């Protein structure tokens, strides 16, 4: 029995709760469950008890030590109304399974549905594509630039390379997702942005500058004409007098100068910014699925992940109906793992924040960095439930007394809501950071830079 408990403890799954929210004709009904093996023994995934309304795939049956697999679900509801089940996941040498509750409110039944995407296919390809439109112009004159090259990269891999037309524009259908977009032209600078591409973020205007013309080199003056001197007979010369040189005492050998330290990060150089231990508390309630709020949150977190260093740690706790540790504190150089968690977030359920706060502070304390920036950042679009508000106030103040800073990021908040969220941030010795559109995607990074700046930096 003791051995069985150890094997069960070595397996962790996240998320540990899935809420598809309101299921409509365009809802993304695909979810990924990451199963991590923190033990020293390989474990086999045996079976599951998902109902026939789910199509299930997995990357592998075997989970090696210190490794993980992905179990992918596609929800194919057969009836409208409230849906809830608690499927079981069975693994080798375990007498009891792991359970993962699944909830949904089905409002639309898809008659002919696509299959669950396999792992050679990007998840976005099972969802609607989107028309991407780019415009490239001269920054100084505003004139459209023909034959400018627009590259679309996903996880640093070039997926599309497009060329603008006479009007400086180019269009292309691409899967909805997060991309690195770059525009350039011979003789011009390069302009790069990182952003989601979907129905709300589909037009991108690139203003690029012409490279300065190098100065024309002035040809050197012609060499002077030298008139040869007539040759004369050599004159016998006496040898120079011998002068005794004074003894020279050698200087002591100097130690070599130390090599200058090189900062690997351009955005968070180690010489200027302390290591960060950040846990995000992200609101994934139903309202975050409206008006591109969830996309703005994902864009901000992915923009931050590009700047993280190996010395930084980042964790993510989500809350809606339940709190869930989506990402245990992870080193900043594990960018693909961080991006996978962020991109997999879905909105649905109620806004119950207290347990999310409590779990975030617990995760932060486990990974405290002495002398670093230890901070909880809450990202939400609205207020917490009345029964949670006072408890959160007390908890934030208690953590502030222990030296833990709490900041609040408001996504498209009403002005009255922003004032109340500002009060939470004040109690936590933090900052209220508003985000209204894609231009604010670096606001979270700027908040972390303010808090981690070394004295004198």
C-alpha cells in the first residue's frame, strides 16, 4: 500500500479540472491534459473512463521518469443542457485512479464534426481559420511598399513567407494562434511584433525606415611628385660612439583583466534586474471569453515569457468555479512548456478568486528567491464574489506584511471596477495595471521590470 501511494504521488496532472463553459457553434472543444511523472520509475497509462461523447488521444502510453505525456480530448456533445462527469485515468501499479471533473453548458450540437486533431497537427487547425492582413509602409512618407517580405513564425519556425502587392498589402488565411510577425524590405529596417491572430486581431500595419545612405568616400589626393636627387659619392663615416645604457628594472607582471560579464537577455539583463519568482493568478471565468479579454491575457503572458531568463521562475494558478495549479513554478528557459500552458487556457464558469489567491501564495512561498522579486500578479476583468472580497483583502494584507507584493492587472475593466481593484493592489504594496488593447501587451513585463530593478540600475 505504501508503494502504491508513492507511485500515485509521483504523477501530477494539469489542469485538474476542465470547464468548457457555454458550448456554441464556434467553441474550441479541444482540451489538453498534461500528465507529469516526477518519480524515478516509468509509468504506463492503462485506460480512461471518458464517455463516448469524448474522443481521446495521447502522445504515448509510457511516461518516463521526469517526463510527461499529453492526453488530448475533443468534446462531441450529443444533447443540449448542463453536462458534468468525472472521468477516471488509470495508470500502472495504482489501485486507485486519478479523476478529472469536466463541466459544460451545451447550447449547440454540431451535426458533422471534425476528428480530434492528432499530435502532428496544430490544435488551431481544428478550429476556424482567420484572414490575416498586413500592410507595410515607409515610416517617413507613409507610402506603401511593394515587394516587402512578411514572415509569419510560430515557436521560431517560419510558417509563411508573403510578399506585398502594389498597395503595400498582403492577405493570407492562417490558423488562429500566437505568432511572431516580421516585415522587411531590401534597403529598409526590420519591424517585428508578437501577437495573437484572430478575428479581433487580424490587421497589422508595419512602418519600416529606409536605411541611411552611407557617405560617399572622398578619393585621396594624388601623391606628390618627387624629383630624384643626383647621386653623390659616398663619404666615409665614423662609427657612432658607444653610449652605456642605464640598467632597466623590469615592471612587475600584471594580472589579466577579468572578462566582462555578458547578459544573455536584452529585455531583462542580469546586471540590472534581480531574479524573479512570479506566480500569476489568472481569471478564466466565463466573462473572460468575451470581447477578446482572454486573448489579451494570453498575449501579455506570452510576451513576458520571451523575456524570461533561466534565473526567473513563473507559475500559473487559474480560477473560475475552482482554483487549479496550471503551471507549477517553472524556470524561465522552459519557454515552450510555458507557452503550451498559456495557449491552452479556456474561459468558462464563475468568478471565485479566494482559493486562487491562497494557492498562488502557497506556490510562491515554496520557491522563494532570497533577495529576488517575489510577487503575485492577478489578471482579471472584474470583481470577485462578495463572499470572497473581504477574505481576499485580509489575505493580501497578511502576505504584504511578510514582504510579498501583490499587483492586479485589469483586462478591459469598467472604471468603477478599476478603482476597487486598485485598492486590492494598494493593500498588497503592488500596482494596478490596466490593459485595454494589444498595444498594452508589454504592460505586465514593464511591471515586473519596475519591481525587479536593482538599486542603482
